[in-house]
């Protein structure tokens, strides 16, 4: 009888075997879940009542515009029922009615980093849901995935290290000074008006390369991401950046490029401890950047209580602490821990993409309420940075 010799768990051969097997299982899971691959996914659809609400007109106004030819009527089923409106059709309506929100010609591009140096705080989940929310509202959005773990990229239907090469990411732009624009990496998503610059594991290598080059005095490399965003700025109202959960060369580049920060913070003692350390490091980092003349000009910094479970008394106490400590810098709404988000991400999707509840209608409705409240507050903060929106915000009581 031949005895099987097992590789030591720490051996290179065993690690290679586990990596290969894990990649195969991930691909199998990816193919088994209900959503399609990135190039096959469909944008969400909306009934006429919701479409009217989002566009800012009545259902009657939409029907009238379809009858007189200003709008293309949606398809109908065999029983003559309207098929839901796509996001592209909503944006067509907004153009016809003049209700699509935009930053004005002199308004700054909103560059919002969802930043915390601790992992597991919901950073990528918040980034993707916020990007999709803003796209649904009609803004032109670019989401830049700067995290080599590529969680945000995965939620858009990609298996990063199977579907994407290093040339599809930020990596070449950060590595080569002769690339003038980030446009090569921009990918349209299945949400009209929302583009993605994806990431994969190869991006991790750029951390070492950038750090090595900066150690030789190439401090201008910290401006590289800002330069890349500037090269595509005319196409967008908002850029959302999902950085890595660590203070490295890429995170420094994100801080240099951003003009606003949202800091996700679960209400636990450990997460608060990590965030306190994050703030101390952020303060020191901003001081160092200022000494080099490249301090970011942040229009706002907001803290967001994430993964909140109201049934836990300790979390309720921590939320009270956050309110007392951060005051108006804490987003009033909190993002509750929801099975609907968990089930959506297990399908490598978001709550905004699901055609119906995975759990129950009540759970889904509560989850959407939390998401809408959080994202609406962030939207308002963004609009406050645009002088052209000041009057509209005053009329709405949001100024």
C-alpha cells in the first residue's frame, strides 16, 4: 500500500495548492449565484410611480411626453403591461424635463474617499451602494477601486484576478509617468451614468513600488492619483474612492486626491479604538503632507455608524458616545446590520440590484430605508460644496 505524503501546511507547495483550489471554488460559486457576469448584468428597472418620483415629474407628465413623442415609451408585455423603466430611460426623462442634477460649470468635482485604516467596517459595501444611489438619482459617477482585495470590483460582477489584467486597473497609471489619462481604465457598468475603475490583486504590488520610489525622493508620486482623476474630471459630478484598509502609499495618494472623507465606524469598542488611532494617524499624515505643500483641502469629514445592531445595548451606548463626541460630524442616519445586505453581497450584488427581497419584504424595506437615509445625507453634503446648488438647498431647507 502506497502511503500518501502530505505537504506541510506551511510549505510553498501546500500554499500553491490551496490558492489554486480556492480560486476554482470561487469561480464555481461565482457561476452558481443568480447574477450574471459583469458584461451580462442588467441595470435595475423602475415602475412609473417610482420613475416619476426620481425624475421629479408626475406619472401624467411622463405619459403625456410619451404620447407627444418627446419620450420613448417603454416596451410592453404580451398583456400590454408596461415593462419597468431603465435607469437610462430615467436619465432621458431628466434631460427632457431639465431635472437631471449636475454640478455647475464652476462647481468643484466631488472626490469622496470612504476611508478607514481598519478592515471589516463596511467600506466597500458603503462605497458601492453610495455610487449606485447617486447614479439612480441622475449624477454622473465614477467609482475607483484602489483596494487590491477588490471587493467593490467584485460587487460589479467581476472575478478580479480572472476577468481583469493589471492593465485594466490603476496599476499602470501609478507605475508609468508617461500615461497621461486614466481613461484607459474606465469601464461602463450596468448602471447608466456609473463607471468603474476596477482593481485586482496586482494593485498590491504598486504599494511596494510607490513606496520604494518615494523613498528615493519622488514625493510627487503622491499627486499621481489626483492627476489621474483630473484627467477624467469633465465626465463626472462625483468620484468615489474605495482605498485599502491600511496607511500605505496608495492610501496617502487617496488622501491627497480627495476633497471629502466619509469614515465608516461600527459601534464597538474595538472599532472605536481603531478609529481613534486612524484619526491620530490622519492628523499626523495631513501635517506631513502640509509640510510638503500638498495638504488636501477637505470640504467635509463625516463619520458614519455602520453595521449597527440596535438590539445590542453596548452598541446603543457606543452610538450615544459617537453623538456626543462627533456632534454634527456624525451622519444622523446609521447603516444598520441587515440580512438583506448580507444576502445580496453573498450573490455578489447590491440591494439596489435585487429585483425583490431575498429575506422578506419588511426586512428589505427597512434596509432600503437605512440606505436611502445615509446616502441622502451624503448627497446633501456633496451638494453643499457646489455653489450652483446653494439656492435650491435653501429652498429645500437643507442649506
